[in-house]
């Protein structure tokens, strides 16, 4: 077995790493801000986030120095592990806010679905690397779609609509990078549209339907169903150009914004640092996405290209949904903002994904032509 060496770290994509560090710092600053708003301040969540950050950095280094191509041989195991985690959390997990999606131990909670997203990207990237050029055949779309639906079904049993949308979005996004015909794309989206209508009327729970209705009627019940979105939008608007400053946001400091540390952390940042702060935040995400897709295009093999593309798609979906629900553009689904939102599971998963991208970037530069 080959020994791990830290030598590959000399070939990191420093622009990608720098933008990621900025995002992590935004999260730490926002979390500190909402912590001092409490009287007295409760540093438990902040401390847990720092602990998970340290753990995530270790996993980032491991994912970076390990040759990503090794993972292709473990793609089946990755999918099986994803399914096993989702089944285990349904049996042994803890229910928080009506979702049975957490393992809780020693005062720490871990949401396995965040790791499942990484496992799914590895598994599907390996499948695409092997059959991607044959995806004009329906059998490969149906087979891979069946694998995706298996995970989505287990996630919906929790139920966790947001994570189910992310897993489905990764499948669709990567599918578009394969050798698929436009008539197949149109038919797939037609089937999805019909499935969405069916799900709304027969599968979604009442509170999930309320979140969708709020999208179109946010002002009709600002103290009830539309409260979360209304308060987040007020906070974002009050930030104006430069914001109120660290720890000075009225909506966040007076605890009007719900779930400040997770779902609505974007609203906290927008209120305290204004349009300029949001521009830096979104610009950092833009650099991460652009660099990731550039690394995908320059990858020496299909598996590396699909792996980077899948991680980029996952980050983009999280970003669009989280910012969208803060601005009242999409329903509230509990999706965290990568690298920023409080939550060890999301942070560790994001750092693992970043490490895998760096692994592809390093081998792109050091592999012989």
C-alpha cells in the first residue's frame, strides 16, 4: 500500500483554496455575531462548529493527498454505504424538527445525508466514466435513474425534501454532461414536471405544501406561514450598501430571523455587511464554481471531470436554494449554505468535496502527458 505524502499540497489550486477560506471565515463571523446576540451568549454551537472545522480540515488534507482515481474502484461500495447510512438513520436516528435525519452522540449531531451526497457523486461519476458515451441509450438513463431514485426515496422517508432535491439535481446536472440527446432531456423534464405535480397532491406533508404556498403568498400571512421568509427579506433589505456592522443587525440581534445559524445565515450576513459583503460572498462562491469547472474541463480522465462537475453542481444547487429561500424566490427547504452555515455535517462534506477537487487539480498538473 502506497504511503501518504504531503508533497501534493505544493500543487494546490490556491485561488480555489483562498475563495473557500473566505467563505469559511464568513460563516465563523456570522456565527459569532448571532452568538453574542443571546443574553447571556451561548458559545456551544460556535464551539462545535470550530471542532467540526478542525475535523473537516483533516479530511480535506486526506482527500487532497489521496489520488482521486483510487475512488473509482470503490464506487459500488460508496453507493452501498450511502444506502446503509440512510437506512441506519431511519432506524437509529434522532428526530429534529420533524425530520429523522441525525445521529446524536456525546452532545454532537451528525446528518449523514450530507456525506451521502459525496458518496452519490463518486458512484455516479464512476458510472458515467464507464458508460457516459452510451447515454443516448435509454437503458443507462433508466439504470442510473433507478439508483438515484433509491436514494431519493430513502431521503424522503425522513422526510428531507431539500436533500432529495439536491441528490436529484446532481443526477440531472451530471446527466446533461453525458452523451444525452435533447429529446431525451425534454422527455425527462416532462416526466419530472408530472412527478412534481403528483408529489404535491399525494406525497408531500402539510407543512411542506405550506412552504411552497408561501412562495406565492409570502405577504398573505407574514406572522404565520410567511414569517421566516418575511423576516429574512426585511433583514436583507435593511443592510443596504455597507450593512449595520458586525453584531449590529437589528433583525438578527433581536432574534427576529429564525434559524439564523443555518437556513437564514445569508440574511444575517446581508444585514450586517450589506451589498458589499454579499458581493464578496457571492464572488467567492463564483470563484469556487469557475475554478472547479475549469479543473473539470482540464482533467486527464473522465472520472475526474465528472467528479469535479458533480461537486460543482452540488455547491451551485445549495447556493441557489439557500439564497433563493432567503430572498423569497424558492420554498424554505432547510438547505445549508456550503462552507458558511452552522452544521458540522455540511462543513465536513464541503471540505471533503473541496479536497477531492484539489486532488484532481494536483494530478492534472503532475500526471505525465
